[in-house]
C-alpha cells in the first residue's frame, strides 16, 4: 500500500459575514460568522496534489475580500515550488477556487465535465448563477483545454492511490469533493459542498446553490464517506484553523489536517 498523504489547509484570504448570510432559511439568531478562504495541499513521498487555486490580489480588491497572501506562493512555505506542481484538482470554478492558473505552468487541471459545461453554458445567462464565477478564470481554463492540460472526469474517480474524487453537485452543477487517505484515516475535503461545519452537520444549506436537494444529499454522502465527524473538513470555516495543529512559523494560518484535531 502506498504511503498516506499529509493534508494541509492553507488560508489565504478572509471576509466578514453574518449568520443570516450562511443558511437557508436565514438564521433567526443573527450575529457575526466570518469566512476564511483556503486551498489544500496533499503530500506523500510519491505525489503532490494541489486542491483549488484561490484568487488574486486584483480579484480581492474587486470583490472586497481581505487578501492575506498569494495562495500559490504560499506553497513554498511547505517546501513545494509552484512550477513543481503537476496535478491540480479544481473542485469547482467559482472565482475563489479557480484563479491563478498561469502561476502553475506545469500542472494538469482536473475538473468535472458538467462543471465546465455549467460555467460556459446557458445557465450563465442568469446573473445570479454567474455572479460567483470570474469570466477571465473560466476563459483561462478553456485556454488550458486547448493546450491539452485539462483532465475531465465524469463522476467519481480515483485520481491516485489514496485520493478519490466525489461528484457532489449542489453548490454548483459539477462540484467535486475529495476523499484522502491519511495516517489517521480517510479524510473528506468537502470544498463548497459545505462551507461551514454547521452546514454539513445540521443539514442547513448554504444560500449560494444550484440545487438544494443535491446539496442536502451531498451532505449525507460526505458524512458517510468520512471515518468519523472528526474526518470532515468544510471549505470555508475559520474553525478549521482552531481545531487542527498549525504549521509552525506561519502567521496567516496553515492547518495540518492529517494530524488529530486538538482538544
């Protein structure tokens, strides 16, 4: 059996939000509920895989997000040069998950068929559905298709021994989560199938959604795929950095997800 993966959640941006903005129906007990932005790095002796690529400083300014660092340059903190990355999983193509592609000159980009169909098809004629997409990011991925650097997946797939892609949908038409084998068991990175622990564990949908029923069914499937609730990692919850040991010396925040959660 291949060696298990180390898994890191790399924080690169932040924004304030309210509880009423994060649930369907809106939370009656409103209060602050901020959002962190992450990319994830999977490392084993045989393979290094980046999950999502974040957004740029220009996008942060345009969308009024607090940009803390370049998520691609942050890989160097973990000893990974951006030009050495060969595989990138794009969980979906929203602006905060699929920017910065030119900073990864040697990577193959793994995406679901139906996600690129969705991001370039008739659904994008509707402003509410296209709001979270960056047209330049989508166009850049299309350029990479023509450069033979995109790998399409049609549903669940094994990317590498110990790394499984799970087509979930819900938040977008082609959102994919990951199931990763670590030394402490099978970890599930939900990406935006669940932004917060509370979305996932209490079956409370996040309001940016393509299909609510698929989102709720996805929550159940993700819980079943993880070895325990402590093996589930949502996509945007600041609680992730509080629950897991931190990579030493990094002031912005890198959580070591392959290590047991802290008490």
